[in-house]
């Protein structure tokens, strides 16, 4: 998976940003549940996909079903830093919208 580019949707990118920001915990299980700021993530299928892709993992070992801090793996950091054309287009659109609002 090192040379493979993983396409992420906006929700997956936001989830990875929350993990990178230290806001996430995950349960130690084969289908890990994700918690953001102490609350269960509203899209556990996204959390499972990111974990199974190896983009996030427990920051330390834990007992089964114990909540532990979540961390990005190296693959997760690379995937989060990879910019797609659509993400770049949306960022450009957002900047233009912001500039128009400030100028107007």
C-alpha cells in the first residue's frame, strides 16, 4: 500500500484530521469503533474502512473493547497530505467565495 494512492472522500479526510488533531479514541477490537471528543463517531463504517485500510490505529495496546487514543499511521499521514484535484478545486472555490464576501 506504500506506493498506492488512496482516494478519500471529504468525510474520511475530516475523520483523519480529527485523529491527527488528537480528538479521537478507538476501541480495541477487530471492528474498531471511533469516538471523537468522547462521542461515538456518527459514521462507524467510515471508521472501520479507515482502520482496515491501515490509515489509523490504536496509539497503544489495550484490552478488548477498551478505548485508547487513536493515531494516524504513516499511510494515514500520507493519505491526508495527498491533495486530489477535486479537493484543490473545492479549496480554490472556498477561497474565492471568502474573498468575495470580504470584498463585498
